[in-house]
C-alpha cells in the first residue's frame, strides 16, 4: 500500500451558517436577549446597574457549583450532596468562629472540609464502583443530618469582622461589581480553558462518551472521577465562604434545595445528562438566563415558588426542542 | 438429488430495499426459502445480511419490496408481527437478560397466561422440555448470568424453538460452540428440516455450509448476486461471488527476519479466566492466538494490558519484569492493545477522527497539559494516510465512518503510542474485505519494521495465513502450539474444541 | 428469583427485626401491638410510594416529582372537597387517583414519547407541580377547618381494629406485587431495565412500558396525596418536601438497583419498613429527631455498599473449575 493518500481528506469540514446558528450556545444567547427584553419591558428597575449587580449575589454561589457540576455531569457522574456540603462547611466555619479564629483560618477550614466531603463521595464512587446518584443521595442525608445533629434548630451568627468582606463586598467602588461575581467569571474562564484546551478536559469528555473505551485507552478513569468529586467539594467550600459571609449566619437548612437548581443550570446550559457533551460557555449563559429571569420576576413581586414553575418549564422546553426538531427533520 | 415437484416456497422476498442515511444497505434483494430445507445466506460483512435479518424479524421496516410467508403477503411493524408469521431468529450476539432465569429468557414477550396471570408451572414445564431436546445440562430455573457462553447459546436456540416457528434464522450460530456442540446443533437442524421447517443459515465457515446447507443465496454490497444448489458449486465459486475477485490477495505474507525476544510471559493465572499461560515473542514475529469464542484469549491479552488482575506469574518486556496495574503502565512499557469490541472498548463515536486518534497519546501532543491542535492534526494525517482512512475530513465524527475505517482509526490510535508490542484482538471482525486486506498488509509491514505482534482471531484462514506460529487456547488454558509448517485446519480446530487437551473433553 | 429472596431480603428482614428488638429492650412500649400498628400506619404511605418508585427504577428511570405530585393532588382534592361538600369518599379518592395519574402522564409522555431523560423531566415537573400548588391556592394554606367530615374521616377509621391506612397499603401492595410477579407487563419491566435492546427484540414496546410506570407512579402519588392531606389535616406548598429522596432511599436499601432490572417487592417493602422503624424509634429512645437524617444517610450508604458487593459480577467464568464452583454454589 503506497504511503500516499488514496482519498482526499479535508483538514476541517466546510463551515456552515445553519450549523453555527443551531448550536446551543447561540440559542442561549438569543434566549438571554429575550429575557433582558421582556424584563426591561415589565419593570423599569431592571436595567439599573446597581440592581443588576445586586442580582448577581443571588446566583453567583450557585454558579460556582454549576461549573464543577458541569465537569461531573460531562464525566457521567452527578453530585446531589453539594448543598449539604455547603451546610457542613458553613457549620465548621461557624464553630471555629465561635472558638475565636480569624477569617483566614475560617476560609482555609471551609475549603478543607469541602474537599474532604468531596473525597468521601469520590472514594465511595471509585472504590466500590457505586452509581454516584445513589451515593450522593446518601451523603446528602449524611452531611445535612450532621449539620442538624450539631446545630439542632439553633443558628451560628458570630462571625469575625472581615469575614463577610468576600461574600458581601464589591471589587471596585466606582462600578459596583460584587466579588462573588468576579470570582465566578474568573473561575469560569479557568474551567473553560481546562475543559476545552487541556489533556484533562479531553479525558473528561472521553470518560463521559465511553468510560470503558477510556479505560482501555489508558485514561486514569477512577483517578479523574475522584478528583472531580474533590473539586466540587472544594467549590462547595468556596460557595459556603461566600454565602455565609453574605448572610452572616449558619443554619442547618442553609442552601436547602440548591442541588437541583444547580443541576438545572447545568442542563439548561447544554450539558447532556448522558455525559460527554457540553461547554462552559453554555453553562455561563444558562446561569445568566436563569439568574436574570428570577431577578426580573422578583422585581415585580412574583413569589419564588412561582418563578420555579417557569424554570421547570424552561428546562423541559429547552431539552425537548432539539429532540423534536430532529424528529421533524427526519420525518 | 433430482426433485420432480418442488414444494412452494415458505418465504419469498422480492425487490427488498432499505436505505440508511448515507448508506444503501439493501437494494432490490430477493430470497426464497422452501420448507424442509437449509438455505445458506452468504456475503461479506457489510453485504447486507444483518439488515435482511432485521427486516425478516420485524426490527426494521423495508423502504420497498414484498414479503410473502406461505403465500400470504406480510408486513411487520414489530418483532411480535414476525413471530405471529412464524419467523424467529437466533442472533449473533446473545441478546438476553442476565438477571432473569433461563425460562423467563426463553418466554419473555410471549409468556403463557391463564386468566390474565402468568402460568408459571406451564412455562417451566415447556422450558424444561425444550432444554431436554437440546441436551442441556442446566435447569430452567438457573439465572442466565451463571451460564457459560455455549450454554447461553443453547438458551437462544430454545427461545427460537419456543415460538414454534416455521422459519428459523440462524446468524453465525457456531461461533462459540465446540465440535461436539456443533454436531448437536446440526442434529437439531436435521430434526427441524424433517418437521418441514425452513432454516436460513448465515455463516462464513464454508465447511459448515457445505455440510448442512441445501441451497445458497449470495449478497454483495447490498445486492443479490446469485443463488443455487450447494451440490453444484465449490468454495472458490462462492468466494468469487462474495468478494468479486479471487482469494489470493487477502493474506499477503512476507518473510521477516526475527529479532530479540521482546516479551516473556510465564505461568500467568487469574482465578476465573485463565491459567498457566506461558509464551515468548520476538521482534518481527506474528503470534496467532486461536480459540473458540469464550476461550479466554481476550481476557489473557487484557491481563497483558493491565486490565485484568493477575494472581500468579510474571511478565517481562525486553528482559525486564514489569508490574501492570493499569493500561497506562502497559502503554509505558510499550504494549498496545487493539480491543475486540470496537464499539464498546475502542471508539468514541461522537468524537472526531483527530480526537480518537490522539487519545492514547495525548501527552505527546501537548505541552504542559495544553493540547496542540497542529500536533494532533499532523499525527492524524500521517497515520490516517498510511492506513488509507476514507473520510470527508479529519474532524468527521467517527460514528459516521464505515466499520473498516473505524477499525483503522483505532489501530492508528495505538500506533501513535509507538509501541513495541502490538496486540490485535479480532482486528478484522465485521469489516469489509477491502479493509481486511489493508489491515493484513499493514500488519505485515509493521512486523517487517520490527514490531512484535499477537493476533487474536477466530478465523482459521486469517490465523493460518498471517501467523508465524499459532497458540491454541481452550477454556482458559493453552492447549498446543503449532509452527507455521505443522499447522493443519483439522488439528487446530480439534485442539480448540478441547478434544486433545489433558482435561476432560466435555466443557 | 427464589435464591435472591433467600439471602438479601432475609438479611434485611433480620436487620429490621434486630433493630426493633434492640429498641424494644430500651423501651418495651415500642413492641406493644398499639405501637407496632402505629409504625405500620405511619409507614403506609412509604410502602405504596416505594413500590411505585421501584417500578420506575426497574426500567432504568427515576421519578423525582412524586412528592410534588402528592402535594399538588392533595391540594386539588382538598379544594374540590371544600367547594363540593357533598362529594362522597369514593368520589374524593377517584379524583385523587385521576389527578395523580394525569400528572404522571405528563411525565410519561415526555419520557416515553418525546424521549427526554427521566431525571430532567421529573426535575422540571417537580418545580412546576410545587409552583402550581401556590398558584391554585393563592398562596393560602388549607387546614382541617377547611375540610369536611367525609374528607377527614377515612384515615381515622378502622376495620377489625386495624387502621384503614394499613388496609389501603396492604391492598395496593398486593396489587402491585401481582403486577410485578405475575403479569406480563410486570415481567416486561425487568426486561426493559435489564437489557433494553433484548427487550425490543422480544417485541416489548418500551415506550408503552415507560408511559405505564410513570402514570402508575402518578396514580399512587395522587392517592397518597389525599390520604396525607386528610391524615395530617393540612395542605400547602411544602408538604412532603424532600420525600422523594426518602422514597428512593427506601428502594435502595431494599435492594432495587439504580441501574435497572433488579429489585423485589419484599425487598422494597422491607426497605420502607426499615426507614419507618427508625423514624418511629428515635423519639421512643429519646434520640432527638435531628438524628434521623444522619442515620438515614448512613444506612443508605451501608445498604448501597452491601448491595454492590453482593451484585458484584463473578468475573467471566471461563475456567471450567470456576464455572463448576459457581454452579455448585447455586444449588
């Protein structure tokens, strides 16, 4: 067989406009514009820069979790215990604060405990080959239960001065952009780079597409899985620092229900629940879409629980649309 | 045998066509089956045989064409319709339920009921009767996951028989069976013939076809190319029809000077999968590993790749003992393993060609962890061209390529790791003859360049044509090693069936 | 099937019995007939819902919306009964089952006919159902003052000295057992979850099976919705909040595999009983209810690990000795 090419193979397929427009991220941008337009029409307070920046407080912590959750879901795993990990981290920080430690020690402890909880999840999933959905339902009860046992129905409210600076503060005083939002954007860029440009990111996608073939191809599947659980635990610790700093107290039901909101953010962002597909850009856009929708509706005093109807419908419609379009095209 | 009056056909297919996006699987195909006869369906992989079977069993609906069963026109919209018309199939891969009992596997989808409730006792009775007919050595209550491969196959046959079908399709039924089990199967086929049933027998083993079939129909590239009496034709005639050219070009064997010993395996064992495996391999040598499906060859090779745990024995590469706890250890030691099940173990269907090619050697295509697209493209192009991969672009999704091209990409992936020892596990299974020849030629080239190759194969002609020596495995153990000179088909096959092993013959 | 019953369920049964005896030693009142009846009554909801969820999980699905369905149906039924005081008990129950089924059909349609993954659909419907409770009641709570005697009487009734709820659970459980064990559609569920490709080859209509289980789950959730609201005399947005996870926990403890195709009625019922015993035991032995979550979490994890161990594939049985050994241990 001669070494010269028998067939002419292009380097890249020809670019197509419809291919580009039908990409999930582009659809999300469109959705975002619609959300902004509708909200501006509904309420004059929407486009106010101070209001918008305050709005980011409500979703930045969840958004941090969404970044790590996206990686997990792309790798065909899930972690439903993230909110409970926040509770444990917050609890630890509160107890240390009560014992007189300063903000630095608190933050370190928060991150460490988060990573440790993540390690528990990671160990259970990799050592015993257990499905992560079931393991994290168990650890969710375990961690949340721990918080309940220690705190009962009390709250920890004594936090040192300076601790809330991160969670409540703004990065610049001229343009009031909150620290937490900036942290989210910076980390989003980092996550995007790692996921889409590095060997680790490629391996995560491989695991999500086909874990068996990944293993057969020399990818350290269990090591990466473990690492992803520790990572999301770490992010939960960070989220706990920001959240606790912002609200200034810890109760056992802190961040209750966040796990499902985070999963919704990720799936709406175009990450397939079956694994192997998704982009960080999509997740960021989805965070903005959901965050601004919630904020806009709350401006006109729609109760949170009713907003969640819209979120639920949005999720279902968003996921069905490509499936229905594909079926119509084929038929 | 001259027949004065031939019975009317029990199954008539005419002008059958089926298209998939980008592929014309069947075009204007015809097929006739008569009651009481065995019809061999011949064709290369990709010729359209499995599509035809899926149409006959109601899994696919044809785009055009007619189907008559016992003179009545039929169209199937689901497998249940096919059963109702009296057609069942024994598929190539066992598609069954591991967690359910043998009885439930046999009757799933058509369980006998009494007043709306399942009639368990009747079901167990019937299952036991079917198993007895097949000389099965297990009870109908056994959970399927506790059976060996050949036993599972018997359950598949029992399932087909439970439908009391008039037309039985057997798709490569003997792949996992020993000589004795094949005799049993043929005995059952004769019984079915005597009962007036028709059998569509799909196999690429010509000795079996000539033994059991009455007539033949041949497909090539999705089209009907001929039919006739088995007694009136030779193997060479059939191969020519199947392939479109004569056989000699398929196994180009070169003479290669062998180098040093690169691999030494000593007394390797695993608790359930293999025992006492020892062999050595030299640079430039091609070692064929032959055996029935389920003999433990892949498992042994996977142990050499760090995937299966070893409880005894040692492995030495270039004279140095190595411990393998994961595939990355093996890759670092210069071993590459092209797996048997391309779909599940080798490819990432949604990934592009480039990403598939570089996955096992990512570190070589990245600096400080950041992947270089240029480096990836260069490797992909180089190897893709060398293997003559046919694709629209190097970014094309692997799932859109043909089986043969996908296999070439998997091989490219492993070549990109610059191995010294290449293990090919059924590398030409399920691919068209053109790609097959390309893979064989390529193997020869690699051996000439000093690579040591282990070829695991269930195809006797392939192993006899390509290997310098042939190691036969049976039920997890090495049975006999044949040099190229002393290898004869009969000796190899009987060794693989366990007939000359030191252990008791009945598996 | 018979072999599986022997080990796993027997072990679970023994654990439950041991648990009850241990508690009984500390507080003998726990083992009195009245107390035992109370445990069964309290667990009656969990029995029915666990079996319904088991049907869903068998097909490789999951239904996170059952608790929200329960709450929404309960509210609808309570509102209807308040508006139509003449509505007899049978009418109330039929309405509950009907509404629950319709809600379940929404899940069923999206999952079976549109092809959206179950976790995504039920995450969405969970939010929508909860939000709808708020909307239809205008944010108000319904209490026993708003409920008439016909509505409230049933859970208090007894027959042969056994509370009605236990009878309902018994009837429903028996019917479901008949379905799982002795009906074609029930055996088909095991096939669909065990090997969907093989199930299709056997002529089983997977979409129809899926539609069936989600509708069934909805029907049972609906019925339980009425019983819950009636028993506790209250209906508002948050009833049974988080209960879906308790139900899944009961399934997991009972040996239902999240991967589908594996599970038994006796196991599921024992799993529910286990959780029911714990919930009731804690106050009796003076352990604060705050420990409940922690204990549940630990038990779920233990159960999952044990299940995984026993389900562990034996490795390919290639060597003849290995096969004989496995066959020998079978008999």
